[in-house]
C-alpha cells in the first residue's frame, strides 16, 4: 500500500506561479475544446449520414442503440473513469499509470459483461432492433475502452493525446461508414461506428504504453467504492431516464418520433457532445481550482455553466434562421419532423449546460451525496416530463416536458453547490485519496 496524500497535495510538482498556472489552464482547456470539437464532428457526421441513408424509422432504431450505448457509457464512467479524474488528476506519473491500468481494465470489463448481455437480448428482441443490439454488444468493449483513454489523458493534463485519439476515430470512421452505406442496414452502421472506435482504442494503448488490467478491476472497484457506486447511480439515472423516455416515446408515438428527437438533437450536436464529455475537462480543472484557489470555485463553475448556456441559445437561434432547403440537405426526410422541436430542445440544452457548471463543482468537492440527490431529482423530472408530455401532446409535448424538467433540475444543482461551498468553507476537511 502506498502513501495516501490528502486532496490538495500534488506529489508531482510544487504550486506554480499564478501566470504559469493560468497559461497551463488555458492550454488544457484549449485541448479540451479541440477534443470536444473532434468528438462533436464525428458524432454529428455519424448521425447525419445514418439519417440520410436510412430514413426516419430506421434512424429511430439506430437512435435506440445509441441511447443504450449512452447508458452503458455512463456505467463505465461512474465505476472506472470518474473516480480516476477526481482522485488522480495532477498526481505523479507512477501513480497515474497504475490507476489508469486498473481504470481502463475496469472499463474493458464493463464493456465485455454488458456486451454479452446485449448478445443475449438481441435475438429475443427480434425485428429491426434485435440485430442492432447484437452488433452493439460486439462493439461495446472497444467503445468503452476508447472513452476511458480520453479520460485518462485529461486526468494527466495531456488533452492533446485525447484529441489525437478522437481524430484517429474520425479518420477510421470514414471508410467504415462508406462500407455500411453500401450494406444499407442499421446493424451495418452500428458495426462501422463501433469498429472505428476499436481502432482508436488500440491506438490509445500505443499512445500510453499502458496495458489495461481487467484482472485488477475488482480491486479498483473496491478501492473507489465510496465514489464509484454513487457516481454509477448518478450517471445512470439521467442516461437511464433518457433511455426510458426514448423507449416510451417509441411506444406512445412511434419509432419515427424517436428519430425526430434524435434529429433535432443532432442539430445541437456540438453542445450535446460537450455536455456528454464535460467531465473530461471540467472536473479535473475544477479540482485544480479547488486545490489552488478554493474561493474561486463558485465563479469558475458559473462562468463554465453560463458560457455553455449562452452558446446553446445562440446556436439554437441560428438554427431557427436556417432555410428549409439547407435543413433537408442535412437531415433529409428527418428534417420536417425535427425542425418543430428546435426551440424546446435548445432551451433544454441551455438548461443542462448551466447545470453542468454546478455539477463539476460538486464533483470537485467530492460531494457525492449532494450530486446524487440532484441527479435523482433531475432524472425523475426528465422521464416524467418526457413521457407525460408525449402522452398529452405527442413528440412536441415530450420535447417541451424535457425542457421544463432540465431547467428545473439545473436550479437544484446550483442550490446544492451553494450549500456545499458554504459547508466546505466552514469545514475544509481534506478528502483522502489513494495514489
């Protein structure tokens, strides 16, 4: 057992001068933005290509597989990589490498276990959905390992490697999508998407020189259980609510409605991608702010959340001005139904963006109980608003229900952060971290 430095100690370096620290922060955030841009472009390109190739109903089937992947991804992040970025950002290289080997091994194990479950569930589902889930099960280990490498590089403050890894995925995606288009099935597109991620996952091993240790996953889960299991519940609450809303929307309105919602989300893809991968950059940076200038954490979170909310509103306003001809060029037949959802989905993304600033602060503080409480509330509102709105007013009603729920959830996040900051200033008890 190695020594156990408290939160606030950096075994790697002494505290740098203020100017140097600011330049380093700007550099890390710049690589974070570049990485999110690469991820956004890839996600956007996949969604657009599949929507144009398959039409609204088949795109709805692909969207169900995508939403399911989102739930599994959040399981992996909660157990494997969220504890990594909270407890191993800015530590010594030896400590980081040991943690990454166990964390990526855990992510690979999660992908293998849930992938096997998808292989069993796929044939039982049958129809168009079944083959898509079988292919998703095959590809989950590679998809989750690629995401784990991104978290690992950001924990080390090396966002450039995460960016390069996402670029590799994007490059591999091009020929894979072309082949899938020739086959013309949902399953082929799922395979193409996952196979290109697996290529990037293999490249992550070459970048880091670290072999994922699946056999040490149990030890990692045991060591990180105080945060990992809370983050697991927290992460899967919202993604599970999203999955429940998608399945419920498909049952209440039809698969075309799922495709319409996904199409509208694609139009806001850059901001949704940033929200999905937020903890890659913001949690490590919030943790650094807490160590070096704890009185600045609230301001940092407000600038972070407010900036995202304003950006989402500006982007949504631009979409409202987009000519129908351009929208049809981008989404094909999906555009007509998706264009009616731009306003509520924009408001929902803006509310979520504002809330993620507070969420980053709570995670940096290690306030897992408070963040779990917020996520449970937000998830219940999301599922209730999405399904209740669908029952009352179809696809548009579901979108407005989710927007209302997201804004309400954001308010709760900020109330909890304010309480946590007051508590931290009164009782600044350092959190113990295994290194």
